[in-house]
């Protein structure tokens, strides 16, 4: 069957610095899968983690191994075969607890397998679990370094995702995170002032530089997000101004059309009166036996007036229809403008811009404080 995975979780992986044996080196660029594997053919348990094509953890579990929880979300164990100490940073204390429980189960299973192999004379399993290297590891596990005395690394720049489902890391620095960074800086400053060991001083300086770079990155991302929101807010304001201008122009057009319609109605009324006067004149001329030429001229004028009246009526009807359409559009534009002015999104974006500006100012203050601490560190050394 070969090796089969029996448990998987997500965590940031760290290795102990082989030079100082005091600081952690980041082994994974992000939280990656860390799995327990069981080899049924040799009764072996291993912890394996791979990022890309690189194996960042390859640790065979022995009965003498101990997993130590050094903080709320961080734990470590020593592997003498690999000549290193592995550290894991989890997203929550619950995830760390699950890993500890599984580690203890696998450790006990390894111990039982070793006992059974020794009792049954199974040389293959015994040699795998009780090799000279393992024996030397159990006898000299404290010769390389004392894993229980190591401090957990600072929290990584990106949040550690959980096992089942993760949210993408946010680029915004909240007020709580800023306060946490301030507290860490104060604690590092206290440790630095009370330390007389050159190695510890160097470690503190490295941690300060790491926090300084992390804060610069977060500040740049917050500034970029603030600029993006400011651009979107400016776009909304520009759209609002264009809508207001279009509404004002539409209102002016409606007023002009009303004025023209009133003028056409007056002209129509004037032509009607003229037509009535001409009809009366025509009747008067007929009663007095006017000549045929005079009657023809009157009839011609009458027909011309009728055509002009029909044309004006048609134009008036078209203008009235267009006026009604413009009034409908004006009402719709007024409603849209009111909705835009009462849009909660616009108010929310304005508030977010104010919050971003406040956070950027706060982060700038923390950044200056970190630079002062680093300068003080250099002067003291």
C-alpha cells in the first residue's frame, strides 16, 4: 500500500537557525498543508510538508519526540535525524490543539509498534524505529539545542488560513492590529534595554527591522486602498454633477418648449379670428353681388387659411406630445437625483475615506516610533 495520509492541517512552517540556535527561519512563504503519513509496510509515521517542489518538513516520528506548545498558536518539536527544530504557526489555538492530539496519538502508535516489533522479533520494524540514530537521539536529545526554551516567531505578515476554509488576507490594518504592533514594539524595547547578551541584542534588532518592513508594506497597501476609494468617490461626485447639470438643462428645455407652445396657441387663436373675419367678409361680398373675380380671391384666401390652421394644429399636437415626454423624463431625472443624493453607499464611502486617512496617520506614527527604536538600538551597540 505504501504511505498514506492520515491527517492534514494548514500552518506556517519554521526551522531553527542552524547558526544561532536561538532564532527562527521562515521555511514556507505562506500557510501550507502539513500531513501525517503512515507506512504500513514498515510501521512508520512521518510528518511531511511540501511547498512547490521543496520538502520543508520530512520528520520520522519516534517514541522519544515531544511536541511543545510555546504560545497560544505556536508549537515545535526537535528532530535529531534532521538535525533541526521544526516550528508550526497555526491560525487558532483550536487548530494547534488538534495537531497536538494527533501528534500524541501517532507517538503512542509508534511506541506500540516498536514494542510489538521487539516482542515478535520483527527486525525490519525494529531497525526502522530503533536505529542507532534514533537511539543516539533519545540519549542525546539535549545536546543539540533545548527546544523548550525557544521563543515563538513573530506573527507572519499574512494571516494563517484555517484547515477547512480560508478568507483571503485583507490589505487594511485595523485599529486592533495597530495597537498590537505598538505593544510588541514596547515589549521589544524593554527586552532590548534589559539584555546584555550580544546575540539577544542582534536578535531584537532583526525583529525590529522585520516589524519595520512589515509595517511599511501594510502602510503602502493602506495608502493604495485609500487612493482607490478616493478615486471612486471622486467618480461618484463627478457623475452626480453631470446628472445635476443634465437635469437643469432638461428643465430649461421644458420651460422653452412651454413658452413656444404658448406662442403657437396665441398664433392659432389669431389665425382663427382672421379666418372668421374673412368668412364674414366673403358672405358680405356675396350678398351685394360681387364679381366672380372677387369671390375667387376670397375662396383662395379661405383655403390658404384652412391649410395654415391644419398645419398649426398638427404642430401643436406634436409639441404637446413632446412636452409630455419631457415632463416624464424630468420626473424620472428628479427621482434619480434624489436617490443618488440619499445613496448610503456614497455616505459609506465618505466615511471609509475618513477612516483610511486616520489609519494612515496612525500607521505613520508607529512607523516613526519604530525608526526611533532602531536608531536608539544602533547607538547603544
